[in-house]
């Protein structure tokens, strides 16, 4: 069994991100792996149902700039270079799968929030990432 060479961390930019990234960086260090971080957010047209008769492109740009700034705040202390800070627009599971394939990541790490019932095992997002991944997935409980 080989160790990991490229770890992709999917972050939702919540307050728990620092803990998730800290654990991910420690694992990357032990494995001697490259570390990339990614944040995926839905296009505003998804969030508002896509039926709004207004142009949301400017709002989308503002949102992207805020995401980029927050991602950099989280990644910079760990010296994760800008080219390994990825921002995607779309569905989280689909985009993380695509990034993992494109960048040849062999481990995806995500945070998993505590839920009730069946969702307690895996949230919808984490479950979607696990089901479609072509590499290992590690869910860190937050």
C-alpha cells in the first residue's frame, strides 16, 4: 500500500475549516504529499432558481472575490501556493471529482457535520463526494 501523493481538501469556508485544513496538512506532511484546497459554490442562478429576470454576473464576481480572499486567508498560513487554491462554481461533489481527476489527487478530504437520522452517517454533500470519487475520501468530523 502506497502513501498519498496529492491531497485535495474540499472546504466550505466555515469556522471549522482551519481545523480540517490543519489535520489535512499534518497528513500531507507525514505522507510527503502535495496539498491543494478547493471551495465550490453554486452559481447564483442555482441559488435563486434560475428564473430571475436580472443579471447576476456582477454579484457573482463580488462573491468570487470574497471566496478567493477567504480561501487565501485559510491557505496562506500553511504556505499553500495560489495555484493550489481552487475555486469552482457548480455542484460540490461533481466539481471536487473533476478537480481530483484533473490534478491527479489520490485523496479527497472533506468535513462532515453532525446530523440526525441517516444524515448522521454522511451528509448529502459528503455522501455525494464519497459515492462518485475515483480515489480515497476521508471525512473529518466537525
